[in-house]
C-alpha cells in the first residue's frame, strides 16, 4: 500500500478533526449496574477548576493527571468507574458501580454509584449542579415477583411515569423525570438477555444525553419569560411613540427621535443579552428530539412513552423560547421602521428649511449684486475723474510745448474716452472672474 508522499504538507488540524468523530465514545456496560450522572454548569474558570479537581482524584488513586487538551476521560478507580466530559457550557461526571446479580434490588434504599465516590471530594465539584440522575440497570431476576412494572411503581412517582420498550422490544425503560428526596432523578433499565454490553452502553449514553440536553435546553425558558416582560413594556412604549409621531410638530420631533433611539438601544441590548441563550436552547432542543427518535420506542402498556412525555412537557417551553426570539426580531424591525419613518420626516423638514434658507441667500445675493452695480457706476465716475485730472495736468504741461488744445478742452474730450475705457475694462474683469454667471 502506498503512503502519502513525504513532501505532502499536512493541515495542522487534520488529526484533531479526524479524531473528532471518535470523541466521547459510549461505554460498554453490563447489568446489573448502578450509574450516577451529574451535570455541573460551569463558566471558563470553573471548567479549568473541574480539570484540576479531576486531577486531584486521579492522583489520590495513583493515576497520572490529564493534560490541558483532554476533554474526555474514562477510568476505573478502585470500586467505581468514572467518565468525565468537558463541554462548552457544562461538565458531566458519570460514576458506575456493578451490583450483585444474585440480590434483588432494594426499592426502599437502592444502592447508588455516588456512594462509592469519596464524599468530601464529591462535595467540592466545581460549578452549579444542573442535573443529577441515578440509573439502575437491572436483570429480570432482580425485578422481583411483580416484574419490571412493579419495580417501576415502587421506585418512581406514579403521577409522572414514562416508559417504553426500546431495542425492538428487547429492553424496558422507566423514569418519572422527577427530583427525589436525595436530589437526584431516577431511571430504571431492564435489558434483555440478548442485548450486548456495547449496545446497552449506547442506550445508556442516549438516555443520559436526553436528561442533560433537556435541562440545558430549559435554561432558555427563564430568559424567554424575562424577555416577554421587557418586550411587553417596549411594545407599549413603541405604540405610544407611533401615536405621538402622527400628531407631532416640528418642535417636538427631536425629543421623539431621542426617545425612539433610547427604545431601540434597549431592545437591541435585550436581544444581545438573550440571543445566545435562545440559540443554544434551540440547538439543545433539537439534540433532545434527535436522541428521543434514536430510541425507536415501542409503547409499554400503562405508560406514556418518553417521546410522548417530551412532546407534552417540553414542547410548550420550546415554543415559548422560539416565540420570544421571533417577538424580539419583530419588535426590532418595527422599531427600525418607525425610526426610519421619523428620520425621513425630520430630513424632509430639514431640506425644506434648507431650501428656504437658500432662497433667502439668493435674494440677499441679488440685492448685493444690485448694490455692486451701483457702486460700479460710482467707481467708473471716480476713476474717470482722477484719470481726466491727470490728462488735464499733462495738457497744461504740453501746451507751452506746442499742444494745440487747452487743458480744459483736452479734459473735456478725454472724459468720454476714459469713461468708456474704464467701464469696458471693469466688464472684462467681471467676465473673467464670474464667467457666464455675471
């Protein structure tokens, strides 16, 4: 087999992008087993602290710490297994411990995986707990004489039960999507004997992702409710401004434009604050829907399916977030239209004022031209007077030398010539300076 030529330049992200498809693979699990899944909502410093906190646990169990680029780790630590995943907004901790196959599950005080974890270390997980769930993988023999249905009714709240058959009817799943007295939700899974550990691991991963993404998606609901309250006030103020603009005169328009600008700033600020949350919630809702479809559920007698439960309970929250986002966009467009309308009205009035000002300037310029023409006539007379006086003095000096005319006669004859020459010279000067506009 031929390999790539040595001179071929490799993209620096080729390996990382290629391995992304293998990131966070499902764990192979086998019943009976207890699983505890904890989701911690973390900001950037808390995500780094989460990595350090995991490193402390690894060192306590004589394991090497993980590097800065690691976003996923699965490790066996004594009596429990740990799966740690670092995400953009949250960190997940999944603990797994095997159960005794020969002992029936204690429904009053069922064993949990979190009990095998050092409690002092577990109490200091960085971030805020957004979700916690216990999952029990039980065999048919552990369900007792009443079977899986009785086990579900004994361990879960009957008022919100949801369950179904997955794996083409080979596995039963039951949950109540409720927080119990210990602060955790509960889920029971009874796989069939023919279900392989790898296949069961993929099912557990889907179930955990449904719970995780469901809670992350619902983070948009409080933001939507807050946005709706703000939007109601903004829409009322916009309606008042639109009515005021209809009745406004020229003096009140600047104040209305200022109020409208402030309202636009408020709307855009609220949009910027919630847009990222709404976008993230929309993506999480889509992931939940995709994971539920991947279960390929079949109805379990007497239970709502997980899909039906999600459609009834999650769809209203999803619709509220989408409606709030659309309402924000619509209000922003309305504010923009009203702003453009008011600005256009102000600009038209400014143009009319400018036209009136230009008309006044033209009138003043015409008066100035008339005054200039009058001054020009006086200028011609004055210049003619001075030049004629000079000619008179020249004639007096030239008369004894043979000039035939007296000084008075010479001046009298020179006046028309001088006046015409001065007038013609001024006209030529104005023509050169002002061209056709003169």
